[in-house]
């Protein structure tokens, strides 16, 4: 049981940050799971202990208590910090290469394998010329 508890992800939300309204707190947690800590870069702000992550969590909760919707809160943070704040980038023209690179890698790998399998087998040697055939027969008769 202790090992399972230790393996669970740590949440850095401090008790003083938690909203009294459980519905708003649930929305805040949902939003913060999708926002990147700009200091840690690969952690959500919910999991980070960095001071900037705490500031972002506070901003999320302030915006929710002010009456913003989930999308308005995310849009506010993206406008302020850029799309890098999102853990999952949006699908758009400017991120098309990011989303299509894995597909392109698989297609290029498949094409390479197909090309290797389609290579011609080495051609078989042509038959002996008449002169060579006569020489072979002469060698066999000497035996």
C-alpha cells in the first residue's frame, strides 16, 4: 500500500489555494492539469512546486471566481504566456509539422522497407557459350 501511495503523482496545490466551492475547485484542477509549468516545462502547474506555477494556479482560481468559463481562463493564459503554456498544443497551421511528423516518419519508414523489398534479385548467369561448352566437354573427356 505504501509503494502505491509513493508512486501516485504529487499535487503541489497548497491548502491556501483551494477554493471553498468544490465545483469551482474541480474546474480549476481540470484546467491546471492541461497547463504547463513554464519553469519545469514537462509538468502541469498542478504538479509543480515552482513559484510561477503557484502564481498560475492562483490566476486560474481568480479568473474562475470572477465568472470566466474554462475556455476564457485558458485563452487568457495563452494570450499572456503564449501557446507554450498548453501541455497539449493546438492543432493549427503553425503546429502542423509537430502533429504530422510521426505520421511522416512512419510513411517514410514504410516506403524505405517497400523499396528494399522491391530490389531485383541478382540476375542469374547466362548459359555457357559454345566455345566454353566445348572446353568443358574436352575437360570431361580427359578424365
